[in-house]
C-alpha cells in the first residue's frame, strides 16, 4: 500500500505542479522528493505513536487540512525542494502552499472512499506497516468522527 500511496502522491504533485517555472525533469524530481517526504512524515507519526495526527488528517473530523501539522511540514519541505530545483523562494513557497493541501485532500478521499478500488487505502494497512494494533485503534477513532 505504501507504494500505491507514494505513486498517487507523485502523480498528483506532477499534475499540480506541471505549469510551474521548472523544466519537466526538475518538476518530476521535485514531485518524487515531495511524495517521499510525505510518506516519511506519515510513517514517522505512526511509528512515533502520534495516531491522532493521522486520524485527523484522513478523516472528516472538522479540522481543515491546511491546519494539520503534517500539511504545514509538507509545505515547508516542498518549498525547500522546489527552491533547490531552481525556483525563487517566494515562488517555491507559493507553489508549495497551493499544492500541499490539495495533495493531502486527494489522499484523504481515497481513505474515506467506499469504492472497491480504494480498499487498499485503509488506516489498518497504513499503520500495519509499523506493526502492532495501531490500525484498528485508528479506525475505531476514525469512526467517532
């Protein structure tokens, strides 16, 4: 599932950032690095026991996506990545601010979906990557919202 999540994130970032000032290769590299950064952030939260951050991010708990610490960190990382690829600081920050919330919202849709094709996107599967019973705890918490 982690590979599916990463590939979807790469695709969404490539689509969202296609009209930026970078060349296509730099944009694709930035999308891959940004997706890896998001996956690392999610896995860090799960392995660190911060299940509430993941539950809040991938549920309809009333909190805005933009307010999530995970999204804020992603914006910062994306801005750094884009700047390292040749964007100006202000353009990189604006681009990151525009694409990070949309990326996370598109991932959230997969986790909330009841479609058979989206069955792999579950909190059980995500948290199962670090072991323990975190997935069932996350899904029980998610059902409260």
